[in-house]
């Protein structure tokens, strides 16, 4: 059952449900129809018998002597007058006049009731005769000299069956016809509704196998659930493609950055091995190799940081702490390192409690201060401030350095982006990764970043954290 397609399961379920419904409905229909028809048959029988009872009178034979009309029957000493309204056969009902010895005096009866003790059909009752069922109703005549006479009405049950046969034969044709119509309609709708799923799964297959990341699901316009699902998938594929391309770019940039120091190390070591003869020449080569390996080591540690950050981002445990004290002591240490080369000032509101990770926050502030130092001149001011509003905590690092051109300001957060690589030498550990690290760390802290900068005047980076 599990191997069956959803389409088939739906059709199977509908077919079985429809079949049960049709059979149950037909059975109920037949039962109700039979009951209603039997009732109307019996009512007809009673009405005709009662009407015929009024058409028989007892009278003295002299009155109508020599006359053939009205119809008369000899009964005892006198005669019975039977009106010409008396119906012997009407609407399937046979009516007869019988005496108490069960003798048929007048009229018709399709059955012979042999046992006279059966004169009990004062309410309608069934009688079996030659394998067929008949409804019988008898009413005694009352009036002058009419005692011992009965009017008996008989109607075969098959009168109902004729009608039921018509209903059944109508049902036999109509119900399967409508059932087939419903099934075919259901099948077509299911087929049409499920066809986009194939398109979705084909596209997902191609993307999953990495054959074509640009592929999107195209199932036309529509607003049903499947179109919404396709739109959600397409959105997810967009993000996957973007993130895949970013990863690709990252790997290619990283290998590009590593290629230069490796080439330099290779060239200098080969040169030293082949041509260096004095201690001086060996020292020169080793110095170059040392600088390049430092640069590589710095790049590798930054790449490692990114890799670790990506893996642990969702599990980083942010803890409450006094951010004011933390930023203050961090700036104090930095000031010592700067050794008067820049004028690092702090404006820190006391007692700001925040949810943060110490090591990530230290990396974030460190990167912003490093940049402020890197892109400003000797002796200029750098200001670190920490303030809070009712809902946010704002950490800002402002410098009076070279600033960023407005057309590039959006790009500074991209990995390996450097506005002007010639301004940095890779030996200083600048690879265009500092701000993208700041961005990742801010996201982990559920914060936002803002930057204001003007060329030649300086920049202000703001990290806005929720309280
Ligand atoms: P890196 O500083 O290693 O080049 P970053 O990711 O830290 O990489 O910065 C990306 C780019 O943004 C830098 O190359 C620089 O052009 C610009 N930038 C960052 N901070 C500043 C700043 N304080 N002043 C001017 N430009 C800056």
C-alpha cells in the first residue's frame, strides 16, 4: 500500500467510498420505496373495497321484476341489487362479493381462500397463493338482511414490484452512470492537481544533484496550495543558490589569497637553495618566507574562525553581563597596545546589561577598532561609545579617517571585499574579512549594523543590539 502513488490511493479511496455509498443508498431507497408503495397499495385496496360496499343493497325481487338493469343476484328469499358503479377490477384491485360460506357470489378474485375461518382480513393482510403474495382486505356488509355477506378486495403484491422494478432499472443505469461520471471527473481533477508535483520533484531532483542550481519550478500562474508550495521552493532555491555561490566565491577568494604567499615562499626558498651563498642572502630569503607564513597563518586563522562560526552560530550561548565594564576594559587594553599612535576615547554609559558572548563581542569590537586605526592617520581621534535607549543598546566606533565612498558602502560587508587593496598589505593581516566577521557576530546577537561615512572625514560604525 505504501508503494502506491498518492494519486492512486485517492482514487481507490473515492471509488470504494462511492461504491459503499451507492450500495447503501440504493438499499435504503428500495426499502423506503417498497414501504411507501405497499402503503399506497393498501390504501387503494381499502378505499376501493369501502366504495364497493355502498353499491350492494338487499331488496324484494318484485320491484325490479322483468328488468335486466340494475344487476341482481338471487340471495336467500330475496335478491341483492348491485349498482353498476361496483368495480370488479379497478387499478389492480379485484373485488368480489362472498357469503359466509366463502362462496363467490359476484365479482372477481384471483385467489381462492379455501379456509373460511380466514375471514379475518378486516385489516389488510398478506396471503400466499400459488407462490405469490396478495394483499387481502375484507369488509362485512351491514344493513337490512345483508348479514353474512362480505366484500373482499385482493391486489397482488407484484403491483408494487412493477413500480419497484422501474425504480431499480432506473437506478441500475443512472447510479453507475453518475458514479462513473464522478470517478472520471475526480480522476481528471486529481491528475491535473498532481501534475505540478511532478514538476516540483523533477526540479528539486535536478537541484539536489547539483546539475543546475539556476533551475526553478514553473507550474504557471495559480493561487492554490501547490502554487504556494512551488513559490516557497523557488524562494528556498534562490537562497540555496545564493549561499552556494557565496561559498564558491569564498573558497575561490581564499585560495586566491593563499596562492600569493605560497608562490612567494616557493620562489624564495628555491632561489636561496640554488643561489644563496652568504648568510646575508639566506637571512633575506628566510625573512620573506617568515613574513609570508605569518600572513598565511593570519588568513588561515580568520578562515577557521568563519568555519567555526558557521558551525556553532545556532548553538552560541549568549549570557547576561555588564557590557559597559566589558567594553571599558577592552578599550583600556587596546589603548595600551596603540601606545599613543591614536587617541582612543571612550564614552560609556555605566551599568548597561546585555546578552552577549564575550569572545565574539571582543572580536567584533576589536575588528572595528582595528579598522578605525588602519584607515586613520597617526595621532587622530577614535571614539568608542556605548549608550542605551528603552529598547536598544548602541555601540559605536567613530574615526576621523579616510572614509568610504558612497558607491562602495554596501559592499564593505562582503567577504574579501577591500575598497582599495593597495591601501593594505596582506602581511598586516588585512584580507577584507574583518567587517563580514562583524556582520556575522551581530547577527548571532540578533542585532543590526549601520554605517555613516564620508570620504576624507571619517566613518562611524554602529552596532545596535536588542535589550
Ligand atoms: P580589511 O580592513 O581587512 O580590508 P574589512 O572587512 O575590515 O577588511 O573592511 C572592508 C573594507 O571596508 C576595507 O577594505 C575598507 O575599504 C573599508 N573600511 C572598513 N572600515 C573602514 C573605516 N573605518 N574607514 C574607512 N574604510 C573602512
